[in-house]
C-alpha cells in the first residue's frame, strides 16, 4: 500500500490536485518499512529451512536481492 499511494507524489507534477503531493510524500517516506520486513522475512526463511539447498549461489542471490531492495528502493529512495 505504501508503494501504490507513494507514487502519488508524482501525480502532482502532471496537474493532479495538490493533496497528492502530501499523500504521496507521506506514504513514500513509509516505504522502507515493508522493505525492511521483507528482508527480515527472507533471512528468517533461509535460517529456518529444514534442509540445505544444493545451489548456494541461488540462496546467496535471494538474500542479496532482499538486502539490496531494502537499501536501494527503501533507504536510498527515501
């Protein structure tokens, strides 16, 4: 929800009503929260697995994707 409403701050620049700037900015600032939860979920799932995955590169890729999504779209996007 934060991502969908967060895009509203772009609507202001195409001539939409001014309230979109406020709503979009507020929800855009909240976007790092779900990204952080996604990162915690990815690490939790990997740590609680019952058997080892044979492809270590794929597991590392999944962990790295979650971390970089949090950093790139969440923290640096803020």
